[in-house]
C-alpha cells in the first residue's frame, strides 16, 4: 500500500488513491509570501508614481520605481527556483528572496 490511501467505493470495491502532495515547508512558504508581497509593493509604487505624474508632482521617482521592480523580479525568479529545487539549491534561492526583500526595504523605505 505504501503511498496510497485505500478508499471503499459504493460497490464495496477498494480503490487506492495517491496521497496528496506534502506541504513545501515553512521557509519556502515564507519566501513565497515575501516574493509576492514584494511584487505587489512594486505595483503599488508604480500606481503612486502614475498618480504623482497625473497631478504634476515628483512622486517616488524613477530610481525607486525601477529598484522596486528589479528587487521584485529577482525575488520572483529566486522563488521560482526555490519551488523547483531541493536541498542547498532551494536554501540558497530562499536566501536570495530574503536578501532581495531586505534590500528593497532598507534602501527604499528605511534609508
């Protein structure tokens, strides 16, 4: 039986269904949330810049806008690899997502 779950059908025949895929793990899920959050933040900064242009104000600026999109792209690419790799490769990809997120927060929000 191993990896299958036995299920009884209405005609008393037993069918084995494959087990559902296990969760990916806390760190992989956390890095995924960081990556998608960073992408969402980049879209928000874009919207704020467009609103500023329409109103004739300086807004966040092109450098900040491009920086948000660059870090979001790096995080999403790293998350893509983290979701498809295992072991040290996945750990490195998760670390890259964390670094990209930290970079965006540090340079564009705190400094």
